[in-house]
C-alpha cells in the first residue's frame, strides 16, 4: 500500500483543497489567491509528471516568495485576513512537499483550518453546507489513506456515514458548550467589519455586512410605566459633518455653549440606566433626558456624557420626557447642519426638486421623502452591497437597499439638499424586556441611526427613515423577530391564494423563515442567547450546562456504540430456529443436544429416555430433516414443524423419570 | 433395490461374524466407486471379507499376494514373445479383473506397490507404450498389516488417499468368537457362496448414489469439518479438497444404503472415521479416535 | 473467557505482549482491544484546539460548529476503531517444521462472523500483513518468524491492529497463541558422503535379501560405493556412473553421531544432511545419537522422526 504514489488519492485530495480554497478567492488579495492556485495546479501536474515538482532550493525560493507576498499584501501576520492568507500559503507550500503519509495528514489539517476560516467571511447556510461537503471529501481522502483500495465511492460513503453519525453529537456540543465572550484584546479588529456597537463616525457605504452582536450595551429599569417600544430611542452621538461618505461630529460640534433647555411636555419617565463597560464616555439616555445626576453632563447636541470612567459598569438615575421642543437654532448650528460636501449632483438635485414640488411645510417634504423610500422599491437588509464611491447616490438610485445608517444618511443628505437643517443621530432603538428582571436589555444589535430635522417652532424633530421601509425594525423589541416573524405568521394560513405565483411566494417566504432560523439559532447562538435559551429549558448556570453536555455525550455514546457494535449474526434458518425451540424444550427436561450431534442421533437419544414421546419426536425430527436436508423443502413442512413443536408437551413428571433413568 | 442391498448385507454378515459395521462400510465404499484399504493384524478376517464381497457382488475376482519379491509385471502382466507369430503378445496380469484383492500390500517393494496404485488412479495400465483399459467396475481391496511389523514397506503416505476408505476389523467380540470356533470353516462357507447381484445392478446403484440430494445445510457442516481439520493442531495436515469430495461421496452412499434420498449429518459422521482417518493420521490406526475431536467439536447446525 | 484478576488486568505487559498463551480461538473483545490515538490523532487534537481558539476569538458560531463536528468525529472514530477489530475471531493454524535459518511460517486464521466488513485489518509478527475481510468470511494469514536455533521455536506476540477508518486511532490487540514449530538443525552445507560402515547391521538381525531391483543410474557422487559403480558404462566411456537400486539394497545404513566430527551443532548438522540424503536415495537408515537409537527404516515418517530427534537433542 503506497499512499504516496496513489494517483486517485492525490486527485481527490487536491480537488478537495481546490474546492475549499475557492470561496476565499473573492475576499483575499488577488496575488495571494493566484499564488495559491498556481501552486495547486503545479501540484496537480506533479501527479503525472513528478519530475516537474520543485526541488529543495526552489522550494525555499517559493516559501520566501509566499511569505514576502503575504507580508506585502497584509503588512502583518495577525488578524482575520492575514491569518487566513497565512494558512492558505502554508497549505499551498506544504502541497509541494509530500514525502510521507504524515504530510498528507498535515495538509488535510491545514485544509480544515482554511475551511473554518471561510466562516469568518460568510456565514450563510449555503456556505455551511458547502464547507461540510468539502470536509466530507477531506474525510474521504483520509479514509482512502487508511483503506487499502483507493475506492472513491466506498470512502465517500464511509465518510458520509461517519458525518451522519456525528451530527447529533455535534448538535449536543453546539447547544451545551458554554460560550464565553472573548476578551477584547484577543480580537484582532478588522477595519472592514462593523460590529453594531457605536463609533464616533458613521460610514454606511463601506460596510457590507453588519455584524449582529448580541453583546449587551446597557440595561434600563423603569420605575413606573415603560414607554411604548416605538418611542424607545436611546440617544448617542450626533453627526453633523459629512464628507460625502463618512458622517462624524464636526470640529466644534457639541462643545459650544450649553444647549437651551428644551420645553418638555407629557409624562416623565424615571429610570435607572446600567451601562456596560465601553470605550467612550457616552451615556445613552432616553430621548430626551430632562433630569440627570451630577456626574453626567449634556453637550449641545443633547447627548449625555459621563465624567466617570466608561470602562467600568456604571449606574445612573435619569428622567426623560418623550415630548419636547428644543426651540431656536443658533446660526453656527444652522451652518453646521446644512453643510454638504461639494455641489449636489444633478441627479439628486432633480430628485429633490421633484420631491419638493408643491410642498409648503418641511413636514410635507419629509413625508414625500418617506413615501419615496416606501414606494420606490427600497428595502432593508443587513448585508448591503459595498458602496465605495458616492455612496448616497449609489444608494438612492442603484442599490436601494441598506440598513439604518444608509437611510439616515440619505435622508439627511436630501434634507440638506433642500436647505433644511438636518443631522444624523446614532444610538439604540428598542430593547428586549427581560421578563424575569423586569428591565430592558439593549444589545449592540439594537444600535440604530436616525435623523433629526429642525423645524421652525418645533425645534429638532426626530424622523426615522428606516421606519418607512422596515417599520417592524422600530415597532417591536428584538428586531429579527419582527423582521421575519410576520412572514412566519403569514406562512401558515394563507394557502388557498391564487396559483403558482403564490406558491413561489410561499417558497420564498419559507426560505426567508429558514434563513431567519439560521440567523437566530445558529449564527447568533452566542453567550446571551445561549443562556436565555437554556434557561427557558430550565438549564441555568455554567455547571448545569456542563452537566448536560456530559450527559448528552454519554447518552449519545451509549446509543451510537449500541448501534455500531451490535453483533449482527447471520440470519438463521427458520427451521433451525424452530428446532432450537424443540431443543430448548428438551433441555428443560434434562436432555441437551451436543454440538456435534445430528438430529437423528438426538431423536434416538430422546426415544431412549422418553419412549412415550417417540411419536411426536420422530415426527418433528422427520419434518425438520425433510425441510433442512431434503430435496424439495416446502413451506408446508415448515408450518407443520412449527405446529408439531408447539404441540409438543412434556409432562412435568417426565423430568424426574428421566433423571432416574440417567442415574441408572 | 434396497431389499437386494439388505439381503447382500445379511448374507455377508453370516460369513463375517460380528463385523456388521465394517461390512456396511466396505459395501458403501464399493457403491461410491472407491477403493478400500483394510488394515489390521493377520488372522482377523481381512481376506475373508474381501473374498466374500467379491463373490456376493458377482464380479470376477483375483487375489494377488504381495511379497517382497513381487514384481510390477506380476501385477499388471507382461509382453511375452510369441514363437508362433514372432510377435510380442501382452499377457494381462491379475489386475485385469473387476475386483482385485491386494493381500498384504505392504509386504512388497514400493515399486510394485506403486504399479498397483497407478493403475488404481488411472483406471488403465500402460505397458511398453500401449495402454490397456481396466475393466469396469474396477475395485481394489487392499489389506495391510500394521507397518511396525518387520520386513514391511508401509504405503507412502501421499498415496494413502488413493483409497477412499481405510477400515480396521479388530478382534471379534465374545459372541462372534464363540460362533467362529463352533461353526464350520469360513473357507468352506465362501466356496458355497453365489453371486447376489449383477454388474448391471451395481451400476444402477452407483448411479442412484450420485443422485442422492445434498443440501446447503449439509455442505455447511461438511465444510465445517474440513475447515476444522485444517485449523486444529491435532492434525499435521488438514483434509484436502479431494478428501472432501471423497467424504461427500461416501456419505451419499451411506445415505442411500439407509434408504434415504438426502444426506444427513449422521451419514457424514458414520463414514468420517474410515474416510478421514488414514488421511489425517497415516501413522495411527485407531480411526475412531482420530476423528473424535471433529465429531465432538464441529457443530452440526 | 475466564475473568482476569485485578492485578492481571492492569499489568502493563497485557497491552504489549498480550495475555498468557492460549490454544484455542481468541475473540477480540473489549478485554483484548486497546485503543490509543496515533500520531495523526494527536495532530487532530491540536487542530481541534486551534479551531476552538479561532472560534473563540472571533466568537463565530459556524466555526464552533465545524470545530465541534471535528471533535465529534474524533470521538466517534474511537468507536469505529474498536469496531474495526471487535468480534473478529483469531485462531492458530498449523505450522510446518523448518530448518534452522529458514523462516518459520505460522498460520493464523481470522474469522469474521459478523455482518460488518472489515477493512485493513493488519497482523504482524516479523512481517506485517493486511486484510480486507468481508462479512461472514474468513482469511488466512501466514506470518513469518526467522529461526536461528534448532529445537522448538515459539511464536512471539502476534499483534492484530487497525488504523481504519481515519488513521486517528490505533486499535490493537496483542495475541499470544501456543504456536510453536519444530526447527531442525541446519543441514550441512558442504557435500558429505554417507558413511560406509554398516555398524548396526548385526544388531538389527534382519536377514539380508538381495533385491537387486535395478532402478537406473546416476552420475558419480563422492562417497558412492565402489561396488555400485557402473563399470561397463565407464568402459564404454560414458562417464562415471553409479548404479541405483530401488528401495533397498538389503542392508541398513547407520547414521552414527560418533562418526561425525566437530561441535555438537556441527555434528547434528552433518547428521541432518545424511538423513536427508539417505531418504532421498531410498536407503534404509537408522540413527544413533547419544541416548537415542532409531532402528533402520525409511519413509517420510521415519525421516521426520529422525529429524525431530536431531532437533530436540
């Protein structure tokens, strides 16, 4: 068995590696991807022309080239991208040097790592299925190394069988393995990827995939009524300045004179706010805070800031009112909040003119823009395409899909283009009511961006353009649930609607609900989710989780070993089974058939001890012999045999008699 | 046909007293076209048995007394110069008989022995380039003294399996001995014997033996036996495929003699000592003891 | 199977040398099969930890999922490794005697009475053989062991092992059978004439019978009797030929220990050569070694008896 010259194995292994690396080509730097595939193809050729494979010196050269390329492309070794590239390059270099069986294992292991790193880029269900598929191919390659014949089909079958067998165990571990949040210093942050935490600037176009962190941002406990969910806007940094792509605080923004105290109206809500540790000294008060303790202060954008150290957990007592009027606008504020980066493009100018036509009041313009968003095919997504150049125009006219930042930014831009002071406010929206504790939990996933428009006599008025396209984003608590939950609800009853089109729709809805479940239960099964979920099953606390994990593994092991190791015997002959019953009856009376004893000899022995039974015993023996050894066994013989054996009754007394005969 | 067989057996039993099983085995051996080796000390009736069978079966019969100076030509015949015709004429030896009794086969030299054994194997004799077929049916019943007697040449072990069966006669039991002593001499009884069946009848029987049914279940058992002999450390060498076939044939004949149309494990067990004994342990003479572990350990089911 | 005492159960040699030698068949079961990760298996553990670290750092549930999948595979492979051997029945077969220096061949039979086909079951003594055994079938392994000394040669521990399916674990079972084979002395390598003396003839008391059954001629070999040389042929310039008589020449040859020279082993080696030659030439020969006297005879059995006597001297 020479694994190293087995072409089938190599073709199989290399194909698997190619499949594993393929999705990486879309997000890793081009030169590295090219390097990888050149090496892979080279190695492929090496299967048939081993002389073409690089020698030692060339291999050193290639290694050096790979490392240089790696450093040049990433300027570092750590983090997601450089790490992935590092493993890819190592894998491609290792491919060139296969000298022992051990090397093949190493290659397979590196390939597993590369496969896992795929998930750091994309977490869709497709990708998961794809990766599991290529992993099974890798497993099959490992089986081929150990099976004598390089039989692809048998190896794949075995690999699939193993995968099927381990799935329950994987799920058990997945559910019960305690998730612990990694400490921050471990996270090699990637500039392209935004967690939904808040930053001091906002750049909607450059983010293509909004991480949905379940990390807790803060908790709020109201001492009375809880305001309606739709009005739970937790105010964070306000961005007035934009360069077209990025929104941030202007140079002197918020540092100016103390804001004019707004005029409040309506009910006051008192609450305690428990901030989780964070980097910034921002405190997310319910819009609009009226009363706050001394360690807090408010900047001119009405954002609350703390004098305490933000990286500790702090608690504040606040009072907020939902209705307010901020009054007049300072001139410098007006300038700051109508700032635009350069001239407005004709396209946008044209749009805003159209939206503005016939409007008298600012509110009407706002309403038109909202209607535009609602009726012109805009949609909400967490994974919008990248909009690198001119994001606002791209968003408004081309992609028309995005999340809150896109909408807020576009809305503010349009308002400013219409010469109305407007600004972007970031913060959190909503919150999840913790039934047990009676408090709201606001998570990073609840991060939100909305707009404020200054309207004469009303001051800064909050408008949420996201609500125009995804009202559910605002209405309810955990936004996934309404984003998909409605559709789930619709899925069930609306069946007898018209025809195939509906069917298509249903399929799409089914797919979306599946995708939702995937998001909800797999991708977002982080520590908080896990704790809640397990708590709902009555498994609370780390200890209990570990107990359940161990118990689950134990039960699984018992079941699987029972399944795998049951000794399946050759199916026994029907007649033999019946005869075994006969022998058992005889055993009960003290006559045991010997291993090497034929049926006739046994019958003879029985007749010696039980002459009374000669009739039935001879009949049984005759039938058995005829069925088992005869020329033409019939089904009838079998049923007769069955009958004869079940009719065979040996009176208790015989046993004693038999014994006395034996003694004799 | 079975009455015929039973009568044959009972007539033989009248001559050879108290050896019913051996007689049956010998007849069984002839029914499945096998050659028979009778091994025992002198004077227990080996020759009588062979003689009786030959006469009862109605075959022409010749006895060859093997001695140390017996030459191959004494067995197969020789070409002798015919003075009248000035040609060599082949004079067939005693082997050209339907039944040949090779008495005390181990007294002659290996060369003479092998002449007989070759003829048995090939069913023909080649002398000076010419081939002469032997008659059908053709049986050899050889008798042999246990080899440890002085001045004997035991049959080569590799050639022992030319004989389908080896049986031992042993001393007669008390009752039989008494009758032997009281009764008239066996020789005179044999002289009075007449043929009981014809060659045609024998041929029919042989054909019917071949038709006896063998089920898969029985083959399992048979293979179990063969496998056991190959594994067990009791035996230097296991049963060869040829031995397996011999065992099956003998079991078929045995089943036929018991008036059955299918072979039972008991049939195999009955013929096993005679068929397997000399193949498994050529040096030993107690066939029953040789196969005892097989009968005990190989499961029937 | 009889139970093991606690002390025996944890004896380290059980894991490598196996339990006490047995005669009968051995069924591989939980008592006999041991499983430990192989080198690639340890590598796989490192891989799992690395993936766990990645999943942890990036808090990525799909990476977790893959990690758990691989961990589960690792775990389940233990069962598969066990399954690759469990239920097999191994039994010793026969072994033929050999001459010293040759490889003794021990036969081991592997029975698979289960419905599970086995892949790559390996058996090693001094050579390693691997087998694929289908369900309800068996196979035969011929294991070799080099012999150096005459006498009984015992087989060492036979190891039955398997890396199937993934090579992450080695399941093995050390087996000791009462496997032994007789090793005859190594036959003297140089030409050695048979002894001329008929030293024991008088003792045997058999009357000489001159059965001059001419069997043919053979080219002269050193030590051939002058009487047997075919002088007529020599006169006809057909070369020096020796007349051969089949079976016996009516005389016995005594192969005597005292007629050999050298060390004990050398003497036995020479006797061994004589026994082989004498049997081949169809002579009747007897063997005399100190303490043992085998009366003249010939035939396979006799030869084996003589060789056995030499082997066990």
